[in-house]
C-alpha cells in the first residue's frame, strides 16, 4: 500500500522519521489507519497524527491507538499546523469570511481543518452551501461551528441559516458579499 499513500504524507513521514526502521513502522501504522472508516478524511486524520507525533514513533503510536473521536484528534493537531495550504482550496469568499469572523489564529486553523473535513464527504448538498450556512450560524463562535459540524443534518442547517438571514432565497449558493 506504500505507493497508494499521498505523496505529501510520504514526504512528511520521511521528514519526521529519517531513520528507515522508524519510517517503515510509521508507514505500517498509517496503512492500518487507512483500513478503517473513521467518518473523517483519512488523509486529514493521518496528517493530524503526524503533526501530533512531533517526529517520535511512540507519540504517533500513542495518538493513533487512542482515537475515540477522530475530529478531536484533528482539532488537537491544529496548534501544530501553521501553513495555510488547506484553506487555499476553499472559495475565496469562505476563506475571507473565516478570517473576518474569527480573529484568533488558533480558531481559524481549527476551522480550516474542520472545513477541509467537510469537503471530503458527500453531504447531499453543496459543500460550499453547507460551509457558508455553518459560518452564518456560528456567528463568529468557533465552538458553535465545531458543535454544529459534528452533529448536523445539512439541509436543516442550510434552512436554519437561511431563516436567520430573513429567507433571502439564495440558500448559500451565492458567495458571501
């Protein structure tokens, strides 16, 4: 399965674990992670585990064998993630709204990871629509966004956010102004 792992993950493993025995052990553990359905993007979960490991095999093992809620694992990794590559793939209006509503960098980092996770699933609605609705409903509260994104019925969230704005009728198909 080594060849099937994303290149960026293999590169990060090589960077964090330069010794071949350590690197092989981490790849074996990652391959095991990919055999399960976690309810979140597996690549995202592995990236979070790599960040939490800080280049130590024991730390990777500790975090990867104690996953209760993978979203918590991803959230725990946000203080270690300081590049903005992930949020560049979102529509500009969503990125700008996150920056506007959440001035704290740690909140933004966490939200960009949660939004990235939303984009890895099929929700039966437009992903941009769903993220825009969550941003409106959160009203700048990171915990509200996090809670709603964990326990959501996408169509209900979109309708609730639409009602909150006075039913303008666009259902978040249009970018934020």
